[in-house]
C-alpha cells in the first residue's frame, strides 16, 4: 500500500508569483489532476505517473477533460479540481443564494462576533425604480436602532452573567451575545463576506444558476465568479449560460401555484406563527430502524428483517435499538441505519435563525420568500431592556418601504427586510441528521433562536419515533440523558 499526496490548496498569490517568475510553466492548473484521475479507469500505469504525464501535456490533458466531461458525460471528473474563492461586499441576501449549493464549503462573516459598521448594498433594481432615497433612509434607521440596541444590551448581558463578566477573557463572549440580539434589526442588504471551497463541477452549476436569478446582484456575482476561474480550468467549466429550465421554471410554478392555493400567507398579520410543525414522518419508523439494524448485522434479506422487526414486542425492539446506541458518546454520529427513516417539518423562522439552519446541508431545505405577514421574531432580551416598542416601530417602517419596493421591483424587496423577518421553510431530514442537528443546535451554547427551533423539532420527532430518537439531544445534555436511558441496566 502507498498513499501519496497529489496536491493541496495554495494561496493564489503564491501561484501567481510562480507563474510570473516562470512564464514557461503551463501546468499551474488543477486540470492536470482531473485528467490524470480520469485516465485511471483505462490506463494501467500508476496514478502518480499519470499525473506526471498530464503535467507535461497540458493541452492534451485539457482535450481529454473536455471529451470525458462534456462529450462522454462523466462530470464527476470535474470534481477533482477544487477552488477557494473570496466573496467581498456581498449582501446577506446574496449570501443566502450562494450558500444554497450543498456540495461546497462556506465560512461567512459572523454578525455575532463583528460589530457592524453600517455597510450595505444598494440594489440596482431599487436605484432604477427611483426608491434609493427611501431605501437608504430605512437602512440608516435600522442601523441607528442596531447601535442603540447594542448600547442597551451590552451592559444588560454583563449584568445578567456576573460570574462570566468577572473574567476579562469572557468579554468577547458576552459582547457577542449582545451583538447577536442587536443584529435582528438590521437588513438583508447588510454587507458581508465569505470564503468558499468548491469543485469545478459545482462552480459551473453555481455560475449558471446565479445567472438565472432575478436579482441583478446575483447576475453580477455569476459574471465575476466565472471571470475568477475562467482562465484556470477552461476544460472543466463550460456550460455557464442559464437554460430555460433555470430561468423560467420558478416563475411558471409561482404563477400556477397562485391559481391553485393563492399567493398570500395563511397567517394573520401580527399573530404569532406556529414555529415548528411536523408535516410527515416515516410510518412505523422504530420498526423500520430495527429492521435496518437486523439487516446490517445478519445475512437475512431485508423483507425477512422487516417481518421479524414487526413481530418484536416493544421491549425487544427497544433492547435492539439500545444495543446499537449503548456505546455512543456525545461526539459520535448515530448509526447509518437511522438514515432509512425521515421527517418533514414546516418551520417558520427568522432570517437570523435561517442563516444557521441552512448550514445543515445534509437536510433537504426549500423555502418561501420572506414575508412581513408572518411577523417578526423579537429577541427576549430586547423586550427586557425596554426596546421592544422601538424595535417594532423600525420593523413597521421597514415594511412600509418593503411594500413600495415590492410594487416597483418585487425581486429586490427582500433586501430591506430585517433579520427578524420570517419565512417558511420546508425541511426534510433523516433521523441520523436530526441527531446531528440536535447535538449542535439543542445544546445550551447554541444561539437561543435556533436552539428553540431544534428543541421543538426533537420533541415533535420523538412523538412519532421515540426509540429511534432515544438519545437525540444537545451535546451538553447527552451524558445525563444517556445515564437516564440506561439506568435500569446497571
């Protein structure tokens, strides 16, 4: 056996410097790795030798890539070329569009740890509609409220946690708690930045889908994204223009849906929305998980395992699942067999909460647009420092501007909405992913909004698959829950 490092990420400035010092070098591209790996299936030479050949024949490697990826349709070859990209001065709204792509890695500027400086994007659509002055006035109102909130919340948080406040090392933590509640009043137009790691296959899809977006900012991002990588891997990124499928399907569906279920929210403005609703779940989930465990642990056909699991007494089924979980620690993933059962939730949540939920990309997440009729999420601490009325007044002024923009440039209206405004999310995840979600988001260290959502989801899930979700909890409570579950066996 041998394991050889074939490559790793380098800062592009280093690559640029090497290229400047050695203009004869044509092999400073990830395409050669992709071409070498593409040849593994048909060439008996060791793969490290294939990489040497590809580096020496870059144009031949590119021709090979174009044939294999685009003519033969083996698009997975493009996944061997990986890029790191910086996005600067993009709106929070555009960041949501970028981060919809699951097979990439993202790290975004945190509004929890960075005190915001009133930087925001003014959408082209708003300028062209003659509403820039109203938009800017609203954003500045929100930002003044943000700073007022932080000024009130910071001493409040320190006073609420005197033991933590006594240690200067906790200053950043406590200030972060104040910032995370103050940020609910700022807009989705607020500037952010993020780093992304993505392979060539998915960057091509991203370029095409962003180009099809109705947002001008997304179209500009698509062009800049293509410009950043076009000269580096031309043989792997080819189809970048949006298709009719990309451009027209969404609008056609919205038009048809309006005639079937109407366009407005079922909620009445001002009424608190039911934040988590379990819509669907695998029937007889505990029995199906037991059958999956039996199948993996035996040589019996799945049908026989399901029949056996169906005959089990409740205590026998519980014993089997507890055996599968007995050695689990707070850092362990649930068994893969738990992926065979799932749950679908409708979650009504704030933009702040969604920013955290969308990071769980093993789930299937589809969304509606942000809608002021669903109300706003007011952080409890905002009410406790006497700022709820001011907070709601800013949200009300925001909604007036939203309505003006919606009538003139509907695609851009969401830019002016705050992190407190809500949307509905259709969320499907298997039981194994719900374990992971609970471990991270139901933990006491999690932000309060996403923690409340996670706790409600776990409670709803337990109502239909109590054995499967026996140990689903935050990592801080895992050991205690495990001790209680297995207490009788000691």
